[in-house]
C-alpha cells in the first residue's frame, strides 16, 4: 500500500503498520508531501523544530507531531504511536467526499448517468458488502476523489436484479471489485472503524 504517513526515527521500530513509512531523517520525506509525520525522540524533534517543542502538547502543526523515545517515556511513546496511526487514517478519510445515492428519489435517467460512470473509465474501484455498493469516482476537473454509495437492498426493492447489475459491473475491464472476503478489505476494515464508504479509496492505494 502507498504510504499514508511517515515516522522519523533513528531507532529500529518493530511492528510498524504497513500504511506508514519509516525514515531516519525528515529530509527523506518527499518535499511536496502533506502527509502526517511523527518524529520520535525529544532531542531529534528539538533539532528539527526548536522552540516549537512542548512537553505537554506534542503537536507541531496540523499534521506534524513528535513523541518520546521508548526508552525516554514508554507509555507516552506507545500511546502517541497508536494515536498517530488513527490520525493518519482519519486524515485521509477527512479529505474524501461521500455521496449517498438514494435510488428512491432518483429517476431512471439519473440512475443511467450514474451507471455510465462505470463504463467511461471514471470508476476503477468498487467495494460490495451485504447491504451496500460503494465506488470511487475521480473528478478530473477538480482533481478530487469522491465515493458514492448505493443501497443494494433498495435497488432490489425498486424491482432491479442486483445480481445481474453486479455481474455486468464486474465484467467491465479495469474495474477492481472487492468484498468482505478480500484480504485487502479485511486489512482496511480493521483501521477505518465503521467508515466502509472509504474502502474503495484505500483500495486504490494498495
């Protein structure tokens, strides 16, 4: 998976989650990156941020943090590391727009336009569970990502054959479809805490 954030540490870290990259110097993070950063070690953080360092508030800016070495304050280190993992996931989800498509209020022409997105190359990643179908839409004009969700139970209620629709979608070339049995989905679900609509976005990064 593409790295969603970075940890800066001189010390070797065990069990780091795969969506976070580890470097030994902050200069090794791409200069144009806006992804969250956690610097480990008081002296190391002080060398980067100087007077911005606070022992009580270990937040440097909106997406940059520091924490103690494990040998300095183990409890703080472990607590801050877990908070950082959570922050990284929430940071990316917060930048993702979500639109729920209510098929009960959509007429046939609107639904047809939505379905056309699957055939014109604008949809590459789809996640299907027992109740919903979520897909990632890339708006080239604004260079933003949006996930859209459709209730498959409501589609069925409206008289459409859900299995046939899914079969047609999965047959489209270059579309990646996953469900709860997929290993990548299992990994993602452990991190997103009920925000299933974001799964297609994280699929695109894997």
